[in-house]
């Protein structure tokens, strides 16, 4: 298995659209990196990022922000 994924593979992995994957890969808080012109992300970093987004302190911040 590859240790990195591109935007199309990220979209499939997360169950999101390709455009949403590109938007996510351009976020400052997302662990994407460039190899030449290719935008990639390490699979293990994707899972860490997802875990961090669903951490209790993140949910509390979003709940307060949306209140």
C-alpha cells in the first residue's frame, strides 16, 4: 500500500468530493505537501488530522462558535 495519497485518493478515503479534497489539501492546518507540482498527504497524517478534528476540545470550540 502507498504511504501517500493524492487529492482523488483522499476524496475516496474520506468520502468527499474531489473539489472538497483539493480545498482541504490547501488548508494551512492540513498536513499536505508538494513533490514538484503534485500535492500529496501521508495517509497516517490524514487519520491523525481527522482524529484531531473530532477531539472533545475541538467539538466544544465548534459548539460555542455556532451558538
